[in-house]
């Protein structure tokens, strides 16, 4: 057998590492979901000409452990299920809305372990 040589990793600049860390921090929820730390809850998306209605089932989640973010045309829901102050599981759901969605006028209610998000649609005439 011949002499084995170790393959070296390509040299990374410190700027490359810093850029990678910034991207990782911005997308930490997507990374955690890809690694299996999140569970995707059951959800339904329906729409008509007036609005888009999103229903997300979050069993045994208290309202105070629920985070809803709307950035651009993306709706993100992160919810923690706890039992006696101990973490049981984390739910994560990201939904991309169509370009007709008017996210600034969106509303949400949480009732009966279901989150309802209503987003009006705006159509422009050409």
C-alpha cells in the first residue's frame, strides 16, 4: 500500500466565516427545523377574493408561548408546548403569502388551541 495523505479543507477567510455566522443567525429557525428540533403543526390555508385565512392547530399551547411574525410576504409561527413549566415540544410553521396579500392589515386570534390569521387581499386594476 502506498502512503496515504490527508485531504486538507479549503482555507476559509475570517470574512467568510463571519458572513456564514450572520446568515446562520438570521435563519436560525429554518436551520433548527431542518435539524428536526421543530414539529410542523397541522395547518389549512384558504382564500377568496377578499382575504386569506390561515388556521394552525397548536394543541396544549398557551397564548403566552406563541410567537407570530409577519415579514414581507412570509408568516412565521413559533409555539412552545410546556407541561408544568417544562418544555415538551416546539412547533414551527412558515407560510409564504401571494403578492396580493396586504400584510399590514393582517389580524390574528387564538381560540380553542387554534390560531386564526386573516390577511386581506388587494387587487389592483391595470
